[in-house]
């Protein structure tokens, strides 16, 4: 129980242990390979799932539980935001932190617009080339073709989002909120989670969402999904303060039990528990969950997964430092680029699959080729980054060594 | 007979082979008692009007105009609740807000195409459809399910027919009328009275107004028949024989 005291103290007051806390927070935290590896895995799952109907997607996690890769992605976004911008705010102040966040928001926005345009082009070309109007339907891109001038304006203001082009706008909103959220979590993680949960559930009850042309609202309702991001910020801040999760076998058991329950529900065709009173509830869980408004079972499922992962997969675990983990981390480290490439590849993949009548060999080939390309992109960017860093490190020394006559 | 009505006759190509005679007890009663009829068109892009040159050319808008013309002095409203790309589950989640809250007498549910192209699972789809139908039924609203569209090279989606079968079977099981869109479109395509672009907008840029218009005309035929008991002359060239 000695461990739960610092944890509770953190949860309520947002403070680390003792007088050394300020020093702890300023000491740089080594990059946690687990975050990159899990994010890389989530990116691959998103790529596969964005080609619905392919055999490989039948093995993806959403078939075995309530949450999926998007939930993990948003939670990790919250954690990473603390490690990148939270740490910066601590070291350099809110001004510098906010400026860096602003620059990142601009990059995300430009990336979103570029992907939007590329996807519209790919689909337009596919529809004219293959005479299949359903490609337009598949990603709800008809507002773009019906009324292009209006759609362009709406795309620029993020109020028109075809399917699959909805997660970056969410991330833009969440990251924009980060300075406020971070300060709230700094003050009290428990209070931050409470407010966040109230906003989420309040919006669900009032039917609040951001506007989306040709749809009911944003596919990822920011009022709902901010909860997972806030949860990520709370976890990230705990990492920054080196707070350990308390050991509790009871919570371990509850979490594992919930994962097993979800698995049984998802893989059974009827009610696996035999209790007639549960029939309707089980069937509701089997046919889907409200992704737009972040159904509560998704959060419970993700929470259980995250708890067990933090408890049983330590930072240096062989799971993340092995060949697979390292390769996943290569993609996870360049998540924006890999994500954007994955979106374009998956939409091209959807078209290839339909045009080849979903032949099994082609399905496997498309999945494998896509994964190879995404991994290749991650490797290339890692290489490029290391070259660029060498360049920037050697620059000052070169400048120092340069004789004045050269200038 | 105006030009538009004459061209509407081509919509009835092959109508005798796949009749649409929905059972509309609630709507009929409401129309008789109050003179009002409200229809919600729930669906994906066909309902939203993808490919129509203007919103007034979407099928729900044309249906409203047709019903107003054929049932004069009645208060008729067709509410368009189509959202492109949605699966049956997406629509199930909004039945309360988009259908029940509108207090209609009839819902025309156009769905399953996105479930077919995403292969969501036939058993799961059947459960979703049943839930949706029961929800609407429980609210005392009549329902018509719309069959999927006919497409050239449908085998791009190998389970297209299986998913159509799920819709047909579920409808039969729960005694819901099905609007036979697939068979109709096939007849239109065979009739040589339409170009392929008119029917399916195959290049995605041409408009499919003709196809939507015919859809609405044929739904109106069925609804008016069921509501008034009138039988429409289905002869393909209605020349007065006096």
C-alpha cells in the first residue's frame, strides 16, 4: 500500500513526491520505446482496417474487444503531448510551449489538407476509370463532387471531413486544447478527469458535436474524444513525475476479467452467458459501439488494456526491444507521415481490392505491400532524420571552425 | 399529358414483374383521419442525393412533389435524413433522433449497401436491421425497406447478393415491405430507354437525376396505390384508346 500514497497524492493534487519533484520534472525523460512501438502497431491496424472486407482485418483487435486502434492512438497522443510539450512548458514556459504547439498545429493542418486533396484525386480518378460510383459512397466524398466550391471552403475550415479524413482534425482540436488541459492536470488530475468526463457525457446527452457537411457531425466527436486525450495527459504527467502505478491485484483481475468478458461477447454469436436477462445488452455490444460519441465500454476496454500493459510490459521489455517492437517503433516515431501515407494507401487499396474482386491472393499482397511501404517510409525518415541531425550538429562546429575570411 | 409525365412512363419498364405493394396501415389511417402524411427517408448517399444536379432532384424531394401532385389537398412532407457512406449500424444509432423524433407515419429505410461493400458480417447485419425495424415498429410507424442498387460489375463485391438476401430475408421475417430497387434498375438498364450514365452516374460526374426521378415515381406509385386503393395503369405507353 505504500505505493498508493504518492499515486493518490498525484491524482488529487497533481504533485510528485518530495522536494526533488521540480528537479525530477526538469531532468529529461529518455524516449519510452513502448509508446513508439504501440503507436506503430496502431498505425498498421488503422491501415488494415481502412480496407474493410479484407481477410486480414478479420484478425484485427476490434473483432475481439470493444476498443480499437483509434482509441489507443488518441490516448497515446495525450501521453506524447505531455512528454513533448508538457516538458517544454516546464523548462521554457508557456509562451515557448504554446509557440511550438502552434507550429505543430500548422503542420498537422497542412498535412490534413494535402491528404484530403490527394484522396479526392485518387477517388475521382478511380471512379472515372472504373465506372464504380460506390467508391464515392465508400468514403462519403460526394459533397466534394456535388458542390466543389462549398466543399473546398468547408474542408479548409475542417467542417467537411470525408471518412478516414477525420482523425487529424480531432487531433488538431485536442492539441490546440493541450495548454489548458495540461495546466488543469497540473493542478489536479482527478479534477481534470472529472471535468472532462462531464463535458463528454454532457455533450452525449445534449447531442453536441462539431458540424460536418453532409453528415451529422464529426465522426470523432471532439467533446467525447477529449476524454481519452485527457486520460493520456494524466498518464503522461505521471510519467513526467516518475509516479508509478500502484500494484493492485484486484485491479489486475478486474481488468483481465473485463478483457475476457469483451472477448467472449465479441466472438460468440449468441449470448455466451446463458442469462436471458442479458440477451438484449449482449446483442447491443455485439452489433457495434457508438464510436462517434465514444461508448463507455470502449473506454473501459481501453482502460483495462492500458492498465495491464503498464503493469506487465516494462519500458525495457523484450516485447518492445525485439525485432518486431523495434520495427513498429520506427513507424511510431514518424506517426504523422506514416499515418498520412497509410490513409492514401488504404484508399488506393480499397479500390484495388474491389477491382480484383477481392481475390484472396491480391488481398494478402495489398496488405503486405502496404505494410512494407509504411515500414520503408518509417526507416527512410529515421535515416533522413539522423543525417539531418548530424548536419545540424556539425554546422555550429563548422561555423566555429570557419575562418572569418570565408564570411 | 406533360412531357415530364410521358418520360416518367419509362420508369415503369418491367413494373409488372416486380410489384411494389406496401402495407401502410399507420400511414393510411393518419392520412384518412388528419389529411396529413409525413415520411422520413432514412438512408445513405442514394437518399442524400449523391450525384443529383441539385438537392431538389434527390429522390425524397421528387417523391414529395409527386405525392403532392397525386394526392392534392393533403399535407405531405418527405424529410430527407440521408447521410452518405453510412452503414445500417450508423443509421440505427440515429433512428431515435432522426426518425422517431420527427413523428412520421412512414419511414423508407435505404441501407445495406455500405455493409455489403465493407462486409460487416451477415449475421450482425441481420441483428442490426431487426433492431432498427422493431424500434420503428414500436413507435407505431410504417416501414418500407429499399433493396440495394443495381450496379454494373456487381461482382466486384463478391457478397453483394448475399447481403441483398439478408435484407430480403429480414424483411420477410418481420413482415416489412421491400421496395424492389435492384430488379427495377435492372429492368431500366435492359429497357434501352436510359443511358448507363443516367442510371448509375458511372463516371461519377454525370448526374443521375433520371434514376432518382424514376425511383421516386415508382415509390409514389406504390404508396399512392396502398393509400388510396387506386390501381395505376402500368401500360408502358399510356395512349388513350377512346
